[in-house]
C-alpha cells in the first residue's frame, strides 16, 4: 500500500522531493480532515440526542395509549354496570332467571366477563351466574367488600379467590332506600384481558411490559420479572405510585443500561410498567455512522487525491526550478572558472612575456653582433648574453612550475602546509598587478604557526579570490593588510583588510548570495563559491566593512579538521 | 642626416639594455631608463619616439603617456606590454599613443613602427 502511495506521489521525483511531498500531503490531508471529523462528531451526538428523545417520546406515547385503553376498558364497564344497577328493576337482581338473562346479554356486549353475582350487605353472595359454584360464598372479610362500605364502585387487584384462577372483579354498589341497606353487583373479568392490553405495546423481544399493583405484585405475566401474582423481581428499582404522569428513567438491568417507564392506571390499583433493554435508539445512529463514515471516507479520499495532485504539480515545479537553478549555477560557476582562468592567464602571459621579451632581445642582439660586429672580440659578451637568456628561461620555468603546482593542488585533498607560505604563493600570482597598482602589501604573519591540515588548493582558491577583490577595490597606491593568528589550539584566523571604498550595509548582507556582484564584469559567484569552500573545509567566513574606510574578510579555519569532526 | 632620438622606458633593465643596443646598432640615437623619474631627464631633450612599458614601478604607463603628451604632443609613443588588455590598448590609443605592441616584439616590426612614428612626428611639427 505504502509502495503504491509512494509510486503515486513520487512520479519521477528524487528522494528529497518525495519527503517534502509526503509531509505536505500528510499535513494537508490531516488538516482538511479535522473539520470534517469535528462536524461528523457533533452531528453524531446531535442526532443521537434527537433519536434518544424520539425514542422516549414514542415510549411515552405508547404508554399513554395503553393507559387510555385500559382506563377506557374499566370505566366503560363501570358505567355499563352502574347503568344496569340504576336502570333495571330490582327483580332482575333477585330473580335468578332474569339475572342470568341480564348476565348473558352483558357478556355478549362486553369482552372478558366470566361471571356475575349479587353480594348482600353481609358479604354473602346471594345470587350468582357463571361457570363456578359460588352462590352463598362469604366475601365479608375481603378487602374489596370492606372498601365498598365507603365507595360506590371498586376494581380489585388480580387474585385467585374461591375459583383459584387469576381474575379481577368490578363491583358496583346499589344503595337501598333504607338507610344502611345496600347490595353489590360483582362482575369477574378474566386476567387474560389485561395481558392482551399490555401485549399491544410495540416493544422489542428483549423488552417487557406488565402490570403491578401498589404492593409490587405482578398483575399480569412478565417475561423477565415473574408470573402473575408473584412479587416483582426488580427490587432495587424504586417505583413511585403516587405520580399521575409517565415516568421514564434509566436503570442498570443485569449490568446493562436499560430504561424503565411506568404510569398508574386511573380508577384501578394497577401500574403499567415497561422495561426497554433492546436500545432501539442505537439503531439510527449506527445507520447514520455507516452512511457518514462512507461519505467521509470518500471525501477524505477525494481530498487526498486533489491535495496529492496539486502538491505534486507544485513540488514538481519547485523541483524543475531547482534543477534549472542548479544548472544555471553550474554554468555560472563554469563561467566564473573560465573568467578566473582568463585572469590567471593574463597574469601569467604578462609574467612570461617579459622574460620572453628579454630572451628575444638578447638572442636578437647576439644575431646583430654577428651581423654588425666582430664575433671573436665579443666572446665574453656572448657568454653574458647567454647567461641572461638562461636567467630568463629560469624565470619562465619558475612561473610555469608555480602555475602547474597550483593546478595540481586543486584536487589533491588534505595535506599539511604552512599557511603563511601558502598566502605568499597566492600573492605571488598577482604580484605584477599589485606592483602595477602600486599597492602596499603588509604581511602581519604570526610566527611559528602550527602546520594546517586542509585542502591547500581550495583554500588558495578562496584566498586568491578575496585578495583579487581587495586588489580591485583599492585605489592606486592603496594598502592591503594580510594577518594570520592562532585563535585557539585548533583554529587560526586569516584576515585580509583593504583600505578601499568599503561596502554599504545593504550590499554587504548580500555579497555571499549567488550572482550578486558590485563589479561591472563580475559573475557574482566568487564569494558564493568561496563561502561554500570554507564551510566545506569546516571553517567560517565573516566580513566587516565601513564605507570610506575599507573592508576586512576574516577566515576562521580549523588547524586539524579531524579534531572538529570527532567533536 | 639627423639621427632619430628614441627613449625606452621599461622596468626590465635587461630588456632595456638589449633593446637600446640593438636600436643603436640600427643607427638610432637610443636612451634606456627603467623608471619614469629617470625618463623625465631625457624627455627634456624631446625624443622623436618613446617606447613605453605600460606597467612601471613608480607610475602607471597610461599616466606616463599623458605626461609625455603634456610635455610635447608631437612625441610619438609606442606602448609596450606583457599582455594585450583591450581596455588598456584602447585607452592608450585614446590618450594619443602611436601604437601598441605586445612583448616579445620582432625588431623589424619595431623598427618599421619607429620609422612610421618618426614620419608622423615630422608631419606634426610642420
């Protein structure tokens, strides 16, 4: 993968440009992705909150619906029974046949009714119609009977009773015209009807809905917390029975986050309870996450491609410009070398032409003597002239040897030598020019300097360049002061000071830049190359100048560069 | 016939002595000096032609040329130098030098230049 990316990024690039590209692409892609990640994160939490709220609202709405249905179911039956009690003549509640007829009609209209009975003021069921034999049963000790002394209607908890089947009763009181006389109409309803109501809640398979009474006894079967009439197995959860509105709060159910919602059913002893463990609110965010992850990934890939393409183009242009610059510098360096060679050649030509002229004239004179005079008389003269010619040949040989030794030194690498001698050799090359200009050369050389170990040819190239500049800078009869001094055990300083016009500050800071020159015919590379050489030799080059007073170049050179390298 | 007076100014004494002798052998009244200060003494005698080296120890050759022309503009000066710097050649010709020769010089060529220079001086004096 990395190789593929590298291939895609590099495309003809050198290693150093690949690193620039890689860093730029990585940084740009990262910075581009950050806002995207922030927006996605915020949106995710925002949507999660909305979905969560939506889930709670939906649960509330379903609970409300079920509560209303249950309340309606109960109130409808209470109203119907109250209507029966108050509208039908008393014989319907004393005559067994008519009572049975009434029950039959009522059961036909109202679902879930099991049986019907009349209980007198003593708690004895005096009339009964239904599948069980419950006539004559005493209910005087039951909760509901006691409760009916003060109330006109009553809905009981789910209980087993005499029949031993879970059911609940709705009881309506008929007050007699005589004081303290009453009878009760009791209708039993199958518990299954309640189960049906709670089953209508649209909940998940891991979720549960059931009814409990205020004593936390299950009034319907529960999937998770026990069967009907068993105590609710959810002891650590507090359920507030006095609240009228729907309460939702999160609970820890078997170490899992869950929600519990509950609401009391008005006019009954029941509380509708729902527990949600399935986390339906998590489904939409995960869907959102998938979609958004895909889109984000796609965006990042597109961003990466665009950034890579643009950075590729940009860096390729820089690379091309760098190459062009390198070629230009190489060409200019070549031109500078040619110019230096030209200058050197001019100096050498002058140096050699003088002795050549002497040879020419002496030889010519010898020829003249032969032609115009007596050869025998001029024997001594001839010897003198031949000596003079030989002297001039020696002079030429010295010059050519010096030149050859200089050219050989350029590629010789490190060697140990006397720095003062090396400086004098350099000055020797331009001696004639110095002489012509009447320049006063002052040598302040520290004596007994240690031998320096460095590339002599390259150092002399730098010295030649700087001394040449000084010669160019000074006026006729100017002064150049060359000083050597040992700074510490491993460093010496060569300073070349001239009393030329000096360099203004704005120009001074640019003199080591390539192609910057203050001379009419300069290439602007002499000091640039010199700076590079000195740095390569492990030294440093500094320049100070004052307009009207002159310029001083200070070269700090390590005596033994190997000691520096060890450091 | 009056001999042509030639003054040679060059810092190379060996060259000056040989050239002086050779030109003398060719019938010229030749004087040789190695610096401008000595040359001044002979300039008062108004030489016909001066053979002048461009690089002197005490004064730049171009400056010497100007001085000679100040003394007597009819004196013809043949410049002599070790290298053919175009800028110096042009400058010296502008300052009134008769010609410019690069060392080493062929004696016959020099004699020919001297003769032409002498004619020019004579014309200038008329």
